[in-house]
C-alpha cells in the first residue's frame, strides 16, 4: 500500500468517524437533562394553556416538533454545511460569534502550546543529557510543581504580582477597555482611492506606525499573563515526556557509534536521538493542537478573556445547545485532522515507518 492509498483510506475512515461523532453529539444533547425552551417561558405569569401554546410555538420555530429522524438529517446537513444556527444567549449567528472569538483562542492556546512545546522539548533534551545531576532534579521538580498548581491560582498570583504590586501588566481582557468607546480603536491602516481617468483609479494603502504600535502593544501586553499561565502549566508534561524518550534513545547502539565517530554532542542529541524519540512528542503535540479550540475555561474566566473556553462555560450555564453542538463538532473535527496529520508526520520523521 503506497502513500496515496494510505491517504485515501484514512480520509474515508476519518469521514466515517466524523459521522459517528456527529451522531453521538446529536444523541448527547437529545438525552441531556433540562429543557432550553423553558428558559423563554415565564413559569408564573400567564395561564397554563398560554404557556403550553408558547412552548409549542418556540418548538415549531426551532424545528423541535418534527420527527427525530427529520431533525437528525437536518442536523447532519447543518453541521456539514457549517450552518450552526442562532445562539439562544446572544441572538447572534453561532458562526459569526465563533469567528469573533476564534482569534483570541488561537492567540491564547496556540501561543501557549507552541511555547510550552519548544521549552519542554529543549529543556527535556538538556535534562536527559545531564541526567542524575542537580539540573535534572531541579527541572523535573519545577515542572511537576507547575503542572500540579491550579491554573486559576497561578493566574491570581500573577495578577497580584504583575498588576497589583508592580503595575507592569494589565490584569484582564484581551485589549484595553477604552478601545470599545467610539473613536478610540486604533486605526493603523488607511485606504484611499485616486481617480486618474474615467475608467481607471488607484487604491493607496498607508500605514500609521504609531497606531500600529499602539494596536500591537495593546494586544501583546494583555496576552502576556494568560499565555504565561498556560505555558508554565503545560511545559512540564512535554519536558517529562521528552526526558523519558530521550533517556531510552541515548542508550541505543547508534548513539554510541555516533559518539565514537566524533560526531558533535549537539548533533547526537538533536539530529540522532531526538529525531528517533520524537514520535510520542508528535502524538502529544497533535492532540494538544487538536483540542486547542476547546479553549481554557478556567484561565479565560480568571483573565476575562473573550475566547471559546469562556463561551463554552456561558453556554453550559444558559443551556445554549446550538453553541455547544457547534463547538463540540469543531473540536472533534480538529482532533480527527490532527491525528491524520500526525500519522503522516510519522513517516516523514522516521523513514523506517512504511505505509504498506
């Protein structure tokens, strides 16, 4: 079986898995306790007949009065066409709300995941190289401590130190709150048109460096503390995993042979040992990026970060099933894609793996 055949089979299997996940997602919200329709009907005011009529009208608007097989087929069609409906909480389209919150989650989860992977792998290689020493013991202890601390506690400590005591960094939000006022949002890009004749015109872009610096610094300063919190929480896992795989790889015969040939120690560690020990790291990193869109509910709550994690928490409290179904579907899709990409990377990293 060649690479093309492998990719074709994996695409088919992934699509079947996606259909099973969507079916499970539909069943979960069907059997979930609670009735979101009751949130829109006052249980005290009005007669019982009036409340029953109101519930029937709401169910008709949402399509909940149709047979379950029709609702299931409609749900599958909506998921595959990215038609996620309207949020009960905000009355806005779920797709538009997700588009607004997605960049903040990518900055928070993507930035912290990349930093945690780079720091964890780099330090893991060093502690494996200097195993048994004080550096090894201190780094392992530090990683275990940060991995054991609750993220909400670390977040509050960082706010106490860097905001309350030192005043260096903001304590909440993804950008300065005054930006939400009319006319305060930075405008670094100006677009102007100049007409040369009746049939041609030019579009001129101009960048204001001061406004660009204000825009970038506003986002960066507000993202430092939440990204730092999640990076310190995550990097310990990658450090311990890298250390474990490297300790096993450094005892192999090809490492002894490479050192006997006079190969530089950095090449031995990173080009030979790490390359052959990186398959578990690829799996762990793929899962981390696959679950990236789930957000960090606790961290986003501590820092009032407008990402997908806080949105999930608010939707659970409000029983906003349209949002939850869409988010769970997107997370499952990302995990499936991440596993597919990791399987392809196995063959690129390790030539001994054959697709056949």
